[in-house]
C-alpha cells in the first residue's frame, strides 16, 4: 500500500481566514460564535452563529467572479489557494479535487427564490445552475489551478468533508492519483438555511457546550478547509514539508434512524479506521470528536468511544472544537482536521469550550475550556451525519 501524506492546508472559518491564524485561535480557545448579521435575521428564533466576519478574504475576487461564484465556492477557492501555496511548487496538473458540502450553493437558491416568489420576477440569471450545483467548488478549483485528475463532489450531510478526504486518500493509496486536493465548504448561515435547522429543534439559542450537562444544542458555522494530499515518495522527492500522514479511513451506515445516531455505527467506523491504519486503541492520543452539543449526539459518541477503546479510554483526550468555529455542517470534518494536525505537529490539544458542568454520561477527558499540551503520535477525527452516515479519519505524526 502506498502511504499518503498531507503537505498543504488552507481555511476560511469563523476563527480566522488562514491556517496559522486558525491554529492560534484554537490554541487560545478563542470562540468565533457571536450575534448574527444577516438579511431577515430579526425573523429568526436563533440569533447566534459562527459567521465569517472578516471580509478581507474576498478581496481577490473580481466583480465578474463575485457574480460567478456562490459564497461556498469562494470559501473553497481561497482555502485551496492557501493549501497549494503551503504545499509548494510541484507538478499539480494530474491532481484531482474532491470537495464535500451538504448544501452547495444555497445562497444562490435563496436569492433566486426571493426574486421569483417574493419579487415576482419571471427570469433568473443564466448562471444560476452553475452557481448552485454541488460540484461547483470542486470544478472551479480544478479550472483555476489546471488540475486534470479525478474531480467531483461528495454530499453526506455533516460527514461530507471527511468522506471527501477519505476518498482522496483511497485514490492515492490505490494508485489512481499521485496528488489530490480535498476538503469541505459550506455557507448555510443565511435566513433560509437557519430557518430549516430551527425546524429540527436542535439549535442552541445561547451557545455550544459539547459534553456539558448544561448543553442544549448546536450552533451553526460556515467556512471551508482544503488539504493537499500526496503519495509520500512524491512529497519527499520534491522536498515538501509533511504536515501529517493519513493512515486509515473508516466509514459505515447506521441503517437505523434518519436523525438519531447509533453507538454501533459510530464504533464500526472508528474500528475500521484503526484497522486500516494498523493502530491499536492505546496508540491513539487524541480524538477530535463530532461533539455537536446536542444531548443525544454527545452521549452516543462517548458510548461508542468507550466501546471501541475499552480501558484505553482512560487518559484519552477527546475534545470538540465546534464550540469555537460552530458546526460548519459539510465543512466541519475538514476544519476540525486542522485541530488534529495541530495536536500531531505541536502537541497542543484544542479545548472544548463551554464545558461548565461535567455530564456523567460523557465521562471522558474533554480538555475542558483550556488547551492541553500532550505528545500525540496518532489521532482520530470523527464525523457522524444525519442519515446515519459515519466517517472517521486516522492520522499519524509525520515520520522523519
């Protein structure tokens, strides 16, 4: 089997608009959740979110490009550009692109629904379909950088980004590509997107507190993270700095309930990732949990971790960074992978903010409220989605 490494990373999220700044924010435990500023926000019951406030990241787009790209595509393009710049010079023409997203160009949908149904217009712009399609981000990244390898979109709700990264890992490992760009992008923080989520009654009105007894729901975020994945020999030949190795990927389906998670499904994905990575539970030093802050999800995830890790769960560090950058839905797994890389490279474990009251049903070390320093050589990143779709990435520290 060919080994697969990460050599570049880029991100736009509520904490920062670059990877180094995101790492600094995660290490500092700086929350990106605040009052929302969006159209018709006064009609929302939930008025907080993890919104990308700094608009400087959009400065590089021309007026024509602003009209061509939905917000989720712009997020992805900026993140991909940073990832390639970090990866350095190389022959990227054969690389492909896989971007995960749950909603794709949802702001384009909303703008044009308003035009047709609210304003009574009978026509929409001719590029409406290319703007809203789920593969728009992947296609535009490929076109901008001249990438001719396997390119497509993945949509599996909150597991989209992790599924995208996992599929890119498999393509390289199995010899179908030498390099890939993969990650997730989401821009669902708008009136229609939030109204839909309000209907599910899983949103918190006052903050995200994963694993805390006082938790009362998730807080939505937005943004993107994109990574450069390469075959290890290729990366070393060109002298690239290796961020981490992707050693395994596990995915499963609960096939039980559309909304309620399953202990067995989550546990199965973790076991599969460990097996492919040839790692034992005792070798894992950190898990970046899905940890949404909903009562059921957090309890089920902890139960699944305990089932897989057994006695090795004692002393295991398990944190959720969603209390900082929000639940970015289809982009979450990619943004959260940055916390895993930080743990492997810097030995810094991002904290779980808002953990004010320990929940007896979530009895693991969740790195409450402040970062922790720990030597981590292997870690997991969990993503569990509505529809019972589970994706887990296993990463190792880069070898010398």
